[in-house]
C-alpha cells in the first residue's frame, strides 16, 4: 500500500517543530526582538499561496472574486516581508561590541 | 514552467535557509548573515512560485505591482519606525500575516481548482480541514494582534477589560469553531465558512481584551506563535514544504518565547490568558494600610553617590522606553566610565513590552551588547556593586517576590537590587507598579527615590557628575 503524501508533509512538519525548538532555544535573549521580527518576515512566505491565488484567473478576467483576495494577500505579505527583514537589519546593525567603541 | 518536483526541491532549500536565518540569531556576530539567509530564502520561494506557474501575462504584471506596493509601504515603515515602537510594529505585522492567511484560505475556498484541491462545493476533505484551521487561526491572529496593537499604542486602555461570564463565553465560542469546521466538512457550504471566519475574528478579540499591558510580552509571543500555525495550516493546504517548515519554526519560536516570558513572571500560561493580574481583593487589602517614610533626593545627591561608587548596575524597564531615556542614559554612563566607574546593565526577562525590548533600545543608544546582562548572569553581582540605578522598572525589582508568600508576584524571579550598597530609584511617583502592589524597595534604608521624568533626571545627573 502506498503512503499518503499527507503523511510525508506531516513528518516534515513535526520534525521542523523540533528543529525550531532547538534552534530557538539557542537564540541569545538579547536578540529576542529581532527574532520576533524575522519570524514575522519569514512567515510571510505565505505570499507563495497568495501568488498562486492571484494568478488563478484567466487572461480575460484577471480580477475575479477569488484572485482579488490573492492580490490583497500579496500586498499584506509584501509589507511584512520588506518591513520585517529591513527592520531586523536595522536592529541588528545596532548591536555592537565594546571593542568597536570610538 | 518548471516541474513540480524541481520546485519542491527549491521550496525545501528556502525552508532550510529560514532555519539558518534563525540559527544566525544565536549571537549578534552571526545574526546579520542569518538575516541575509532569510532574505535569500524568501527570494527563492517567490521566484520558484512564478516559474512553477509559468504565467507571465498581464496577471503577472499586476502581481509585481501589488508586491512592490506592499514592499514600499513595508520598507517605509521599517525605516521610519522608532525603536521604542517596536512592540506595536511587531503586533501590527502579526496581524498582517494573520489576515494574509485568511485571504489565501478564502481564495482557495472560492477557487479550489487553482490549487488542485477539487472543485467548489466538492473540495477534498483533508484540504478543507487544513484550510479552515489555517483560516480560523489566521483570523484569531489578526483580531488578537489588532487589539494588542491598540493596547500597546495606547489607543485602547492597557488595563484588562473583564466582564461577567467572559470565560464561559470564550469556551462556548472556541467549541463552536470546532463544530463549525465539522459542519463545513459535511456540507461544504460557503455560509458556514463565512460564519467560521466571523466567529474566529470575534474570539481573537475576546481573548486579548482581558489581558493587561504588562502581560503584553506573553501576548505578542503567543500571537507570533499563532501566525506560524496559521501559515503551517495554509502550507498543508497548498502542499508547500517551505510554508510547512516556516510555519513550524515560527510556531515553536513563539511558543518558546511565551514560555520564557511566563517563567519570567512565575505565572502559568493559562493564568496570563485568563487575564487580570493581581486580583482586586489583594489591591484593596494592601492599599492605604500605612504611610511609610521614603527618602527622596535630587540629581545632585544621585550624582554624588555615583561619583563615589566604583561599580554601578543599571536596571532599565518599560519606563525608560516611555521616557525615551536610553540616549540620555548612555551619556550618563559614558561620563561615569570616564571617571573609571564600572557600569553594567541588568535586564529582567519581562522588562518592557516584548521579549528583548530593553536590549534593542540599549543597542540603539550604542550600548555595547557585552555590557548588558540577563538576570541569571548578573544577579549575584548586586551584592558587590555600590549603586543600582533603577530606571523605569518596578515590579521586577520588588523584594516582596522573595519574602511574602501572600503577594501576587511571590515566586517571580526578581533582580536582587536591594543587595546593593545604595539604590537610586527613578520614578515619577510612589504609585504601585503594574501588579498593583507596593514595592518594598521604596522604603529600604539604602534607597534614594528620585522623583522625576526618567530622561530629565538622567540628564540632570550627567550635568552634576
């Protein structure tokens, strides 16, 4: 009998939770705010679904009731992606060591 | 057009890059590289999606327009936002992830063909369950984050909003979500799908309103976690590895942060979620029982104490963020260092309104991160320090947490500030902190209260040094 592909996805999911668990515990507490902003940015990879949704219409009707939601989701996710990564960058650039003092 | 297998491999690569992005945050040196990995992963995921659809007609142009429009707004916000507003920003961003998840789920429900999930009214059972979970969690994330945002921004009062029958109502609504998902799977009716969304928005709202301002670190972490689970739910629907990996990472990340925050307050997760810290009875009992004498001083006294110290520990809290005093504080510390005084910073896990809030503000003010210590690292040093400078923190320094089993904060890990030879406590008034209890530290022999705005007081001290 063949294994349902769902089981493979579930395996990836469960293993990723464990990876996440160990990786996040190793994050230094002083970087917890950048951690939140970067997780924010990467969870916006949901934009993948938004792109599929928005291109689901045919060429005569680009905007139908289903693709409209896709386009809206693209904008929302894009705000997060750019905003999240850039603000993380901005924060991380501020963390300096003592030796670097003027 | 590239094959489904090839694009799946690329999605896997971007998932791995996201893991490396989080891994990089284990130290500030590797963190910037980590962020770069994250960006790279995102670029790969988006590009692969375009190629796997292989449709570069007018629709594609619109996709790029919407993407850039959102991107511009995001970039603008990222550059403009002051560091003190970071908790609001993160809450706002969470709400967007939640809403995006809802929109994708709606789109998939209306047009399942596009996602290979079946036809409208006849969607595969598994996909329907996955998408309704994704949509419900997304909706909860959205409305919950909006409330968190309004509370942090001060548009909505930070005090808990409670009413009679709140918990039974929440339980009923949460149960109804499961019932609705069940009914949806049976009937495939779009009406039930819409009701499910409305009910989920409602419960997100109801879950967050009873939670008070100082519990926000837990709430933000929790919503961070939810946004991950919502993404994972959608990832299952779309059968997309990158989304599943990311959702799991973000979900567990938020959960761990919530756990750390709860531990920092010695409260159980459910206790925080159920809201209302330091019950009203406690407040009434403790209030006005006695007027104990306090010693108060001015900037001159504080400067004198610090000048004669050989080591100073600074304890910042939310008040520092409110007063925007971090730069003034850094200037004061620079002056102290010129006088050969050893200065370090002590950060309580729940200081501020989100995990790591104080660290970011100090980093913004150019405080080197190796002078900033966590509670466990520095707590033994208070006994050997000459001066503790408490600026904007309150409950996290309250010795009552160690001595009085009656106190609502009993058992919470606190900074042993009272062990210092002298304590300088910058505060605007003697009012109790968030927990609604008096801070014993105010009345200690070796405490000098400095009643003033944190920023102004710090500047005045610098002048007097």
